[in-house]
């Protein structure tokens, strides 16, 4: 019989959750949505496999959000961009919360429509 992998410990789950929630810094600090998860990931990625995975996932999603915001900003000239910016902001907030809740349970969350640029 093989041993099932043990679930992540409390510290790993906490840091994985913080990786996702650090993106909320973007609502107060320019580019904080990328810098927050990046800092947590760089500091804790070698300590916990869950943080390595979820930090990378959070970074990839926030880079995807940044690219989507840039496209929406260009589309403001034809009046489509403003509703898109609002939708991107709401979707970002909702997905950050969902990811943080799953990471807190020790589940590796995958963001939908995410470009996985950092491997």
C-alpha cells in the first residue's frame, strides 16, 4: 500500500492564502496586485510546495488581469472600455477571494482564463 500525500500544514495553507490576498494591495497601491503576490512567493516558495504552486498561480492571474486592464484602457476610446474595466475589477476581486478560500483549505486553486506565463 502506498502512503497518500499528507495535506499541507497550517503554515503552508496560511502563506498560500496570503499569496492570493496580497493581490488586494493593488486596490491601494499601483501595481500592488503583482508586487504583493510576487514578494510573498519569492520569500516562501522554497519553504512550502503549496506556496510555490499558489504563488505562481496568483502571479500569473494578476499578470493576466494587468494585460486585460491595458486592453480595456485602449477600448475606452470606443466606449467599451469602462464597463470592461468594472467587470475586470469585480472578477478580479471575486476570483481572489475564491482562490484564498480554497488555498486556506489546502486545495490548489486554478484561476479561469489565466495565462500561465510563469512556469
